[in-house]
C-alpha cells in the first residue's frame, strides 16, 4: 500500500480518541484463522475507532481515498475467515465496543454493541432472569452481534420465527458512510425520545415496510458496518428437565423431531453424532473422547423441557408427558443419561461459552466445518454422502463429526460436517483441503443451500445462481459504490 504511514497519520487525526495498531504481532493475532482459508493478505494496520462518529469519519475518508476496509468484532482465532481479504486493506476492530445499554425485561429485549460476547451478555441477562438463544457452545471471544448478523443457528428452534431472529432493530453505516437505523429504531424521533415514550426498538421491519437489516445481514461486512443491535430475549426457565435419546441410524430420530417441533413443545433441541458429542464433552482430553465416543450410540438427540414464571411445574409436566408420547410413537425412549453423557451436562455445555478455543478445534488443534441448510427429511442423504466421500479420502469414521440443528421451528435445518485435523501435519492438511473441494461440489449438486458461503463454497455457490449474483453486484453498487468494504470479496 503506497504511503501507508501517510494514510495512518491522516486517519489518526480523524480518530482523536481512537487508536491505530501497526505492530506485526498484533496484526497477526487479530487475523489468526484457519489454514484452510482462501489466500489473503494481512491488513496494513488495525483501526480502533472510539465511537460511531470516528468510524463514520474513517469510512468517509476511505470513500475519498479509495481505501479497502474489513471489519471484526470478535476476538481470538476466527474459524471461517470471514474477515480476510486478498487485496490491500485496513482492518476495523470494534471488539472494544462492549456496552449493553438496554436490558428491558418487560419487552424482553436488549441492545448491544459489536464487542459484546455471549458470556458477558448471558451473565447480565441472568440478573434480570432472562436469557438469549445461543449457538452451540460459542467460544469466549465470539461477538453476539457478529454471530446473529451471520445468521449462525442457535439451539432453541421454536423461539425462531424468521431466519433473521433474534435480530430486532439495528444501526449501521452503509459503504457510503451514511448512518442508517432499521426497524423501530428508524423513528420517529431519536433513540432517547423513543425510550422516553416507552419504545424498546424491538421491531425489525421498517422504516415503513422495508427490512434494511437484511441487506447487511449475511454479507460478511461487504455492504455495511453495524454499530449496535437489539435482540429479542427469552425468560430464564424457572425449572427444566433435559432428556436425550440415541440411535445408530439418523433416520430413526426424524419423526420425533417433526412431531415435537410441529407442536412447538419443549425448548432447546439438536442432534449430534457420537464423534461431535464426544468432541463437545471431552475437549482436548483424547482418553475421555475415545471413551465417550465408544459408549455413545451413532446419534444423540437432546430435548430440553422447561417451565417459566407462570405455572412452571404444570407447564413442564404437560410438555414432558407429550414429548414422551411422541417418543414412544417414534419407537424411542428418553433418558437422563446415555452412555457416559448426561443430558443436563450436555445442555449446559451446548448453551454456555466453551473457552478461548472453539470446541471443534480442541481435539486436534484445527477443524474443517462444511455448513449448509436444507430440510430435515434430506439430512440422512446428506449425512451418507458426507461420510462416504470422507472415507474415500481416507478420513477415519472417528474423525467425522455431524451436527444437525432445526431452525425456524424446523421449517429448515442446518447441517454441519466437522473434520478435526492436525494443522502441523502437511498430509492431513492436504487431505482435508482436497476433501473440502469435492464434498462442497457434490453437496451443491444434491441441492444443499450454502446460505453462509465460506471456504470452497465461496468459489462455487454463486455459479449456481447467476441471476442472484448479478443482483448482489447491483446492491453493492447502490450501497457501497466506491467498494470500500471488503473489496474483492466474492469478486465484488
């Protein structure tokens, strides 16, 4: 980048309270990712604006000077490479923006800045006897805002009415540097005036009939930078009981999931194969991993049941009885423990941060995740395809993890195939790279929908829908005409 120091000096004047980080070790730590990521360049420096006003100044300067910006709000090792860029760029780091300036129990909503993590938010919500649906065991440094704006699935499917949930209102800057508020946050009046009138910025649609948060949601920072977001919260259970059931055949579990989700009974629910379950529970303990995997059936289904502040015992008993009936009708039994895995402990592990290192990486150091969505009835076909091609590439069955998550009340289903590997082994790294390219291509042929394209999927997914890609380029031209955000991503 020509005259990087001159650019830094100008930006520092625009951020009198912010910081510019130039140390190579800090830059390397900020972009630590996965050796499977596509080729990229390190950022010239890291920009840490102290306020939305400073961020806007930086974005307006980028429009005038032709800079390329990427953005991050999580800390620690990034798993998917969403912040990486293969052109010269500067990284905007919002991880220090970690205020929670609204927790409203009456409206069951909170407002968070980009750097707020799940551990921080869950702790503060618990003081108000509320909680938030979480992805499966997020790592400590994972930004809540980054997760929900990426549409990462959470483990509480019947609390999700739309693919964008639990997102409420948002504030963000388009690539033009213009500030925009979506949903109820768009007005009338300022946020303070809305608060005085009893507003909580919970509604996601608006202004008028638009849903502008959908423009930036899922765009991986290529169309806008979000500065705050409101989230729909849930009441903490007053009492709960958790059950698991197991089967060596994934197909055996599907009727039960359909029956329970169709009637919107129970709470958290997900499916793990024995490899993924053992990885989640054992961490980096190889001995415990081997023991748990050997004792566990091929697939485990967790189903939580809860009662809340009104008639909690009666609600729990009613839901539990009905869920038992559906289990019997599907030829299944519900248990408090299967093998060496306790249902209650599995729920705790699944709904709390897992540590600084992602649970998928703790066994061997790194992992591949192939993620897409389809419908639950097609999951056995995709599972079979994933396992077959993995074995063809010499990947042992004991290294093939499967995580299946119903989403949007089971109107769709998230599939994640996990292959842990030793990044220090060149043979394992090559093995996984070759496998990833082939499996993504095969899954696309079979109808898998890669709504969150990472890795090999980024090179293939747009070829499946040229009209949609053309539309995306037009949207980019409208909201980021000078291409200051993630220039080059998806060839935009």
